[in-house]
C-alpha cells in the first residue's frame, strides 16, 4: 500500500489537499488518531492500494503519537511520504477570520497565540516531513499540481492508466479526451451488408478494418506517440491519459482500432482501460 500522511498548520489547506488526493484515487481519512493508523493499515492492506491520512493538531493528546506511528512505518518497511502544509501568520489569520472558525489550539479567540503554539507543537513533525509546501501565495489549482508532482514522483510508465475510448462523431466529440484521433479515413464496413449490423468487437469486422495498410500504419504511429508522450505526462502530474478514437457512428472502425491498440499496449505492460462509448 502506498501511504501519504498529510499534516501541518491549521488553515494551511489540508482540506483542499484531501480533495486533491481523492481525485487522484486515494482512499482518504481525515483527522485519524495516529494510534489507529496501524489498525487501518492492517484492515485495508488487501483492498486499498493507496491511502492518504490526515493527522493534525485536532487530534489533541492523540497527535503526540504521530512521530511513533511514522517510526513504526519505517520499521515495517512500508511505502510512505509525509507532506507538511504551512503558511505565513498573516495568511493564516486572514483565513481564520474569513472562515470565522475557532483555532483548534486556543478557544479564547487569540489567533496569534494559537498559531504560535501550534507551530511549536508541530516543529518535530515538520523536521521529519518529506515535503513542505507553503500555501501562502498559491491558488488551490497550484496546490493540486504540487501534490500531483509529489505523489507521481516515482510513477513509472506502466502505472499510468490509459483509457482508450471509441466514439462516433455524429454523437458528439469525446470532451474528456486528452488526445482525439479521427479514423474516418479508413474504409467503412458499415456499407457492407454482411457487417452492417455487427460491431468492431466482432472478429469479422476487426479483420476487415485491420487488413488495410493505413490501419496498421495508424496503429504504429499512435503507439509511437503514446510511448513518446507518457514520460512527459507523468512528469506533468497527470493521473490518467484518455485517448479518444472516433469514427462516424462509433460502432465499427473506432471500436476495432481501440481494441487493437489496447492489446498491443497491454502486451507492453501498460495499464489499459477500454470503453466503447456509443455501443
């Protein structure tokens, strides 16, 4: 299991960080008592591939167990990273005033004292953090980009999911695609009575589509492009790559070519998901 521990100062953006981690496919738990971390990991180890755990000063006396919890992760040889979020005193004061929330360290409304005391309490965990992000002058979108870079830092090409989606242009372009390929230049089996009512999932249709030289050249060139782009997409922090392959109706050519490309990429060990939107 890949484990990300998110901690830091109150008001520094941990809630926004959790939203981002959920978007990246992490199982997230907010305000987890550190003593329960090992229990959670033992329960979820078989079903959860990656988890983001938020542990901060809201845990009160329980928070003091976080250092020991991290040391236990190290002893067990688990894959974990600690991300510490912070911001300047001025920014934290402004955020608390805008949200009208009470600082968790002090209940008397003395924000300055609460922030100072929390910094002192978190000093040790800050020192052992793998990454420190100052959110004073960054937008939420920029925080998301920073987190993406951190969690994808050691991601290899095979681990980035590629979603191959066939579709028909007459039903509308695939809006969520990162790359769109128009394969209407390939002869259309729809106009042959024996294949009109079949789809690209049928071997007869697939063999027909793939017998043309332009089809094999197209597959080779798309594969080369994917191989070229993958390292750069990973470096940029992309969590998945969506490739749209479109023909007229989304039943024959696009389906057959998406299936063909999927098989080739899967043989190379890539993580492939195939969807046929308009079937």
